[in-house]
C-alpha cells in the first residue's frame, strides 16, 4: 500500500508531489522541452572523452567535471566497473564516435563496498538460478580504480589507451582524487 499517488492539485510545487515518480518525470520533461533550443550538436562528443562512472545518485557528473551537453559519453553502472558491456560501449565510443580519452570515476562510500560475491549465492538460493555476472564488489576503492584502468588499457578492441585516468570522487566534498595507476 502506498500513498505516493495522492494529489495536491493547486500546489505551486504540484509537479513534485503528484503521481508516481515517472509521472513527475514526464511532467518535468515538458517544461524542459519548452525551454530547450536545438544546440545543433552531432553525435560525436565535442571533448572526445568517455566517462565511466558509478550509477550512484550522489554523482552529478556534468557539473562535477565541468562538462556540458554534447561534451562526453557517460557510461554508468553499479560501481563504475569496467565490464564487457562497458568495453562494448567504449569500443563504439572510440571507433565510431571519435573519443580518445577515458575518465573513470568511482567514489567514496560506494554501495559495492558493502557487498560480496555471496550476493550471487543469495540470489541463487532465492530464485534458483545463479547469475552469470560477477558482483564486482570491492573493499579498496583505489585498487578497484586501478583494476578498471588496467582493463581499459589492456582491451584489444580500443584504439586509444594512452589517456586513461582514474579518480575517486568524495561524495562529501565533491572533490576528485586521482588514483596513481602504478
Ligand atoms: Zn558507487
């Protein structure tokens, strides 16, 4: 039972309160589109950069990195892990859309630090099927950034692996801390 569908019509902040979150997103989009002017951008990112980051809700990547609409590709998943699917996106990004640099953004207090590979066993016990994917949990965020950088640098599919840099973003201060790849 939920009360999230309760309405408060007439409120000046009605968009924030009416309907489900998706209803509110659709309403917000109408306002966004009303103020949107076609910037005339092409698909290739202007700054020729791909950012691989955690999906964490506290990472507001564009302002945090000083990037604008059209500047970069953003590839996100739980942990900002360089999985086969991230390599797939990076390969398309570099070979078909002209990016040359890769920026990896992990962060403090990541949810993956609280998980272990036991999560797969828990799932298997509950649903009777073991996921094919690894959880990719970690205890040391800097070590995980290093591993991610290595995965990008050693991928045979990528054209550009000379400018791959990894960072940990502090969700309390907003500051990036660069991780030494060594
Ligand atoms: Zn995270």
